[in-house]
C-alpha cells in the first residue's frame, strides 16, 4: 500500500518527476538479459504504459460517461488486479504475464468491424506483444515504476506525451540504422500546417509509422474543438494504417497519450487496404511519407490495374492514394527525387504522374535540401501538395534553402521548423494568393511538363546566377570556409568514434 506522502507526490506529477521515473524504468530494463537496446526496451515500456493509461483514461472514465459501459478488460486481467500488488512478483508474475495476461488481451473480441471498440484495439496491439524480460523480479520493479506514472489530468498526459516523444525520437534514431526512416518533426509539422485542416475532415496516414503526422494533425485541430461532440468526431477522423507490429504499438501509445482513447489504427498492408476500400472509405486528407526503395509482393502488385503494376512501393502508394481521396480531397506526400524524374512513354512512373496531373491539381512541390533525413539517407526528397477534382494547369516549385553557413544536416544538427518560415510566407495562405517567382520559387506550365515526359525533377532556374557574378576572392573565401566546415565535421566524427570505442 502506497504511503499518503507517496500518493501526494504522484498526484502532482511534474516533467522532472516523470523524467526521473522514465529514466529509472530504462535503467531497470538495461539490467535484464532479455532486452537488447532501445528497439527492445521501448516496446516493453510502451505496452505497460499503454495498459496503465488505458486503465485510467478509458476503463475508469467509461462508466462516468456511459452508465452501460462494459469494461474491455475483466478481472483478473485489469491493471489494478495484478500490477498494484507488490507481493505478486518473481516467477509467478512472469508466468502470469506470459501465459495468461498477454494471451487473454490478444484474444479479446469486440464488435465485428468496429475499429473503435476497445477490445478490438487491445487484441490488435497484443497479438504481436511479447514480454521479453527474463527476470520476474526486474519485471516487478518495472511495473512498480509504471504504476508511479499517472494520467489523471490533461497536464499529466501532456507532460507524459512530451517525454514519450523524446523516447520515440531515440527509438527512431535506433531504427534508422536498421532501415526504418521516420519523418523529421519540422517536416510533418509543415506538411500538416500547409494542408489547412478543418474539423469534420477525415484524415489518413496510410504509412503512419509511430503516428507523427496523426498526432500533429490532432494537436492542430484540437485547438478548434468547442464541444464534446466535436472532440468525439475528431477522434474518429484521425486514421492510420501500419503494417509492422512495433510501429503500430508505438503509434497506438502515442495517440492514446495525446488523448485519443481508442485510436482508429489498422494493422494491415496499406496497399491492400486501400485497393479493397469502397467509396465510403475515401477520405478528405492524406498526409504521409510512404516507404520508397522497397519492393512489394506479387500478390499486392496484382491488385493494381494493368499498366500500373510495379514492385516499387512509392509508385504503388501514390496510385492508391489517388483512388483513396474524395473529390475535392487533398494530399501532402513525401517523394524522392527519383520518383519525380521518371519519364518516357514506357515509364510506369511517367504514367502515374500523368494520372496524378490529369485527376488532381498538383499545385506545389517543395524541394527539400539534401540531407533532411540524414544521417540515415542522403536521398534528396520533395513534398508534393495536390487536390483531387480538376487537372493541373501549372506547378509551383519552392526550394527550401539550407541555413547560411550550413552544408547539410547531421544527427546532432537536424533541420529546424523555422527554416520553413520563408516558404510559409510565400505560400499565400489557404487560397495560395499572391505567389511570385523569385530566387526560391518558380512555376512551370503543365503543357511543358507533359512535353518533357512528365519529368517533375525541375531544377531551380534561378540557381547559380549569383555564382557567375561573384569575384574570385569571394569564391576562394567560400572554398576556405567550406574546407573549415568539413574539418570541423571530421573532428566531431573523431570525437564520436572515440566516445564509442
């Protein structure tokens, strides 16, 4: 039984207090032989946090909102039944968790087809959850620490969400080394902002990863909510699809911590899900950074029409999204330079871009500086913004410049959201009025793009103008400056290598 003093401390959770608890939890997990690195530790902590948050934010609140509320988790599997008993430890706790708790949660069944039924949410999450901790004693210590975290107020949730985001970033950094690339926060914030979301619109990320776009969209729209009805509708309008179990768990936890009790996430191959969708499943907005460079199974490829069948994932996602949008719907999507370049009559990429420009108004392409996704990939990327319903007449391009004095981005010096400010100012608001061509902006008629075989990899026509008019002294000074920056980066690299030796 917790002492009154301990209860009082828990009731007034602060960022410092939560940070201390999370640090202790991670230190505890480091002692267990079954967990190797953050890619093991974060999922372990996440499913325990999920159960604690679910108990406080859904199960205990449910009866207050609905007298007929039926708990999703029955005795003895509720958090309060097993997690709060300090004497339930060691081998007994480990056996209960492995052989009873997780199988029970994975086997829950709610209303058929109801993605918002808590039982369906729980079963989808826990069907791929494993307790990787080998020590039942350390597991008890970890559960005790999670029990110290409270979600009683919106301030507590906001604080926990902030800390969780920082842990997620570390996990994304670790995942990047194994081929998983996540959208930097400034990029998804810019894409959401320039999509001008409105309450009542359905918003989908078909490759949602850990939920970055969905959380950003929810945070933006939550500021407009004035009634409980609007809030419930907003919860239902934020939707995601994720194929892999780990990102699905993390996205579910991420949305739960941001206030969505039953996240509308589907654990499925998004390409199959979208190809099998009906007109009723179409959405108003798609925000996404689909995987590129990968290959899909033949069974997935064959779901697409003849002439559009390819194993390249980015092309398949773009094609599927075009059919997933309602008329008048809009999309913001990340695509690599290679996708923009594909041309020629026999090029599948050119055919998909032709379909895009015929069915949609591809009004803006934002060209990102090289290295935005560094250090995991140096592939130059672009943000495409389009609206479905009328063909493209002209495409505006905007090239985001590197900050003065920078030659690229690194893990320790990533892109900052302020670097998009000039583009936001140029954008012209929701109606895109008053745009002008200049050093970073240019427009190209659709007829010219069609003549060039639908090549959208169009360089800035203003680039290099100043280079031709600079004095030899300026060029030499610039070269010296560049060499100094390279030397500085090499010194940083040497320090990092020395620190990990």
